[in-house]
């Protein structure tokens, strides 16, 4: 919101609005704008630098001149886009995951194993964060890690293998890469 306020304050200047009107018709350079507005090049340069830092105008070099042009992307937007409050981006999947985890975990322990497959996968992925990719674990180590979360380490271990989170060969387990 602060950036939008600064942008609107920048436009609330008669000289800058006159410069914008010139740039709406054609790209121009400092000396020509100064001549058109009967102002000094230093004054025009001051205003153009402020407008450039706000992204209102762009500049490019052409031989000996710095040519200023209007950033039309800004002015093609409706006014309500410039003044409306930015809404925080809500990732619905992340919100759902947080809700599931807060419902099934209390004080770092799994209260119960979810029956729904989607919720169970979220819970299993959370437990899987305790394992490292590339490390081989024996069954006892896997059981100890899972037991920190829930007493039924056998069911959780089996579910992690069935869902593809972990793999097993004989009595050795490892976390699969995502």
C-alpha cells in the first residue's frame, strides 16, 4: 500500500503531469521537454529521475540523448488496480495441509492415523521429514523414529512403503526422493 501511495503522490504534481502528457504523445528527451514546458533541463531531469525510479517512465540511450518513454503497462491498468489493497495470496493446498496437521498432531504426536487417503498421505509426509534422503535405515531405526510420533509404528511404516514415500529391501529402508 505504501508503494501505491508513493506512486499516487508522484503523480500529484503539475509538472510531472505535463511531462506525462508529452510522453503520451511521443518519446522525448530532457532538452525538448524543457523547451516545450519552458522549464530548465535540470528541473525536467529531477522530475524524470523520480518518475523513472517509480517505474512510470523508462529511459534508453540513442546516440547522444537519453530518450524517455512512458511505461504504458502501468497506465493500461484500470485505476482500481492502482488503489485497491493487495490481498495476501492464500495457497489453498497449504492451508488444507496445515489444517490436517493441526487436527491430527498434538504436541508433536500423532493422535490418530487418518482414515482418508489424502489426509493420511499428508500425515505420512510430515513424519517422513524425520528421515533423510540417501540414508539407509534398518527396521529398528525406522521403528524408533516413527514411534516418536505414534505407538503403531508397524502400520505407519507399512503405509509409508505402500504410498511410495519409503522403499524397502529385506530389512533396509530408505526415503524416496520426491
